[in-house]
């Protein structure tokens, strides 16, 4: 179980709807780094409680995303495990009768994560619309919580649909490339699309001073370049 991520002894493990979930300590570390700056600028509430509130919202949002993938896999009779790791997480197929299914299933399973988040966003919007807002207080900032919930479940799933591997959009793009070009050539094409689009977005991120996404995209692009080198041999 969970062979691909190094064990540190600080993992949190539990099951939800029978699906094993592992939360790696890097998940909290990365979320803290990303939220740390923003929390200082929140005008009301207590900084520590605001940070805890935001962490819970990030955790629930990413978990719902991965549960979307896992739910569809379960529908296809594929068993899965969820890992929450730095910069997000993944739902990993680990067996079951449906494991060798077709490329359209890869498309639907990849779409299910962002769709689950859009549904959660719908719930948040309905909640904000119908429930009375919490007035400014010493404990928790209502505005900041709503902002983080909307941001996590609107911006992240949209970015996740970019055709860059191993994001969900990249997996969808890979499935289509495989349909048209076969497994091997399709993967090469999907990797090239990931690298070219990734490089363009790296340049744009730094131009618009979006350093966190810039660094994340550099990491993905290097990873995809190395993957491409391994597939086609060194040159
Ligand atoms: Zn996903």
C-alpha cells in the first residue's frame, strides 16, 4: 500500500467510504507555506484559528477532489487508494475487476475530480446565499473562509484541467492522443503538449509575478521532459 511515497512516520491514515486515505506531512507543510502569507492580511479573527480553518478547507477540498476520482473508479469496479501529498494528491488504482478498462474511462475518471470540486463549490455558493454571514469577530474570519473555499474549488479545478501531465487535463489529453496515435506515440505527443504549454505558462507566471504557480509549473515541465527522455531515449 502507498508504495510510491516515502514513509516518514508522520502520516495520517484513515478510511472514508472504505477507501484508504493517507495524508503525507508534506501536504500540511505545503499548505502552510501557501496559506502563510495570506493569513497575515486577514483583518478579523485570530491568526492561528484562521490558519487552522483554512487548512481544514484546503484538506476537505482536495479530499473531495480525490474522492471524485475514487467514486468513479469504484463505479467501474476499480479499487483505489488516496494519497494527499505536497501540491495536492492523487487517487491511485490498485486493483479490482475493472482495472484494464478503456481510454474513455480514463477521460471520465480524470474529469470526476474537478467535477466533484465544482459540486462542492455549488454547495458553498448555496450556503453563502442562504445562511446568514458570520459578523466580524475575534475567532474566525468568515470572509477569509469563504474566499479560500471558493478559490480552492474554482481556480484549482480549472487549473487542473490544463492539458499538462500529470494534471487531470493532461491525463484527458493523453487518453485522446492514445486513441488517435496508439499508446506509445500518443504518450509522446501528450508529453510534448505538456512541455510546450508548461514552458509558455512558466514564462507567463513569472511575467505576472505568480511565483508559486511558476515554480510548480517548472517542476512539472522538468518532470515531463525527463519522462520524454526516458521514453524516446537520450539525445
Ligand atoms: Zn485529480
